């Protein structure tokens, strides 16, 4: 078998574009759900829905301990043992998911203890079922990406989100209850698990007969140090929700959850780029090519900044109109929470996860940093929520999150040997910031002039002005590179061809 090199793989832009398109379509398939939930359920039931799904999402993220991510590391390095690698991931996911289900069946009061909501007891066994099915099903996307099946990964992402969105939309329209929504996500997880097993049997025939305990231990030894750091990161990310829910109640949590909701395309874009970078950085680290790693990370940061910088600038100006249009006037109180929350958006260009996963010697340092920050976060949230309520919670999260991103980026730059002259690789970030600031200024002036307009009208007009000024700034500063112009021309040609075909 020919050894795998970076030159034998498709470009970063091409692979990330496949994933981004897939996730964008997937997002569009589920976009309507939160809009219907706030209009079909009372604020109390919205808060209850958010509490149940907070538990489900946290469990599905934390309990796997990032074990499925070992596929990104081992599949490119040991192609002859791929069947064994994916079998170990499936067995681990199934065992952990089943254990979580059993705990919630035996001890349903655990949810009440964690979130302080007396109505949660009746949802515990069903939430456990959803966790068990999703634990296996969520391996489908990362294993297909790690196997470099980008088109299949695209189909899986789109199909999974269409399945999830259709089931949950049907539940909220037909029944309009929290219980129906949890049943919908459990059924979706089961369908996704079946799709995973069918894909793996097609890709790695007979994989289910290739168990190897020694390789399982190697995968665990790779995953567990990162897993502890990942668990601490997820707990650090979600902890504020638990404090707000427990100390402020279900209705207050409903408002808070819509002030801290994940923005359209932000998580989608970073996940798509990171998924492509992890196996590439791992391969380059194995080859000792630190210079290419620096260039790859800088290229990814530039692409992310082209989306995150203008998104932050526009939403900072149009925050209240954005919240009211999406979630109705009842949730306008979420605006100040939302404004503080988006301050972390520009820092998402600092992609540290792909480098952390490739350099195993950094794992123990990462764990120590996460443990220290987690303790600081717990104390700060307890005091902040007690004294300042929801604003105290989100401010604490943003400050600690910004400090951690900066610290990790600094340490990893030293690890890969970044030099002062490498700053030139990030020159376009400054240009993108200038274009975003100019567009935000123009949008603010338009926003002031439209004082009597409805929020939807302000949002449309402001978005149009921002887009026009930002695009003009990007072109004036000559930011696009030849590769990006080529992609744009190919997409434009394909679009013209489809239009001609339709005519």
C-alpha cells in the first residue's frame, strides 16, 4: 500500500467545503425547530425542554470521553487495522450508553438533584434511552471523515439532520409536548446507529469479528488524557447552564438559554474545519513537518476569520432585532446575555484542538490547565450567579473562555516553533477586522435611522447594508486568494449550468 502523505489527500479547502456545505444544509433542515418551540410551548415548558436536552447533550458529549476521536489518530497511521479500530469505538460507545440508560432508570431523581426541577423525574428513563441511542449514532460522522469518505460524510450529515429535524418538527407540530420531543430524538439516535453499522460493514467488511484488546488499550491510552481535558472543557462550557437552572429556576433558564444559543453556522464551520485538520496535523506531526502545521493552522484561521469577524460585528449592532425575530418579544430580555456571549466569537479562529490531539506530550499540561480553570469557574459561577444573576454567569464564562483560548494558543505556538516572522501569515486577519468594523459602523448608522421600523424590517435592511459594505471592503483590501477565486468561479459556472438545465 502506498504510504499516505499530505500531497495524496484533497486540499483543506475542498474537504472543509464538503463538510461545511453538508452542515449548512443540515442546519437549514433544523432551523425551524427552535422557532416553533418558542411559539408552541409556554415559557415554563420551553425551560423544561431546554433542561432535558441539556442533560442529553451533555451526556452524549462527555460520556464517550472523546474515544471516537481516536479514529482520527489511528486510522491514517494503521490502515491495515481499520476494522479493529472502528469495532473498538462501537463497543465502547454501546457500553457507555447502556450504562447511562441504566443509571437514569434506577435513579430518576438524579435530574432533579442536578437541575432543581421537580418535573424532570418523569423524563429520566426516556432521556436515558435517548442518550444510549445517540451515543452510538454520533460516531457516524467522525468515522466517515476519519476514513476520508468526504462525500459519504456529507450525505450522512445531511441525512442525519434531515432525520432529526423531521422527527422533532413532527413531534412539536403533532403533539407539542416535551415528552414527544425526547421520543423523537431517541428514535433518531436509533436510526443513526443502524446507519453506522451498515456503513462500517460496507467500508470494513467483517469488522465486527476483529476485536483486539491490546489495540483497545492503546486507543484508550491515547484518548483518556485528552478525554479528561475534553470532559473538563465540556463541563466548563455547559456548567453555567446548570448553575443558572439550579439557582434561578426553569423560566429564567428558558430566557438564558436563548441568550446563549449556538449561532447559525458558527459551530458548523469550526467543526468542519477541525474535522479535516485533525488527521492532517496528525500525519504532519508524525512526519516531523512542523512548518507545514503552522501554515495549515494559519490558513484555517484566515478562513474562519472571514466568517466569524463579520458575524460578530453585524450581530453586535443588530442583537435585539435578531433575538426578537427568532424567539419573539417574550425573550427580548435575552439580548444583553446574547451580546456578552458573542464576544467569544472572534476567538474561534484560534483552532487549538487539532494541534493538541497530535502532540501527545502536551496532554498532561492541558489537563492541569483545564482542572485549574474548572475550579476557578465553579467558584466564580457560584458567586456570580448569586450576586448578578444570568449576567454574572455569562460574563464569567466569557472571561475565563477568552483567557483559556489565549493561553493554549500561546503554549501551542511554542510547541510547534512559531516565530515572530510568522505573523505575516495572519496579515489577512487584520484586513478582515477592518472590513468588518467599517461594515458595522455603516450598519449602526442605518439602524439609528430606522427607529420606527419593525425588528424584521430592521434586520433585513441592516443585514443588506452590512453585507454590501463588508464585501466591498474585502474586495478593496484584496483579501481573496487565487484558490478561492477559482472555487468561486467553479461554483458560479456550476450554478449557471444548473439554471440553464432548468430552463
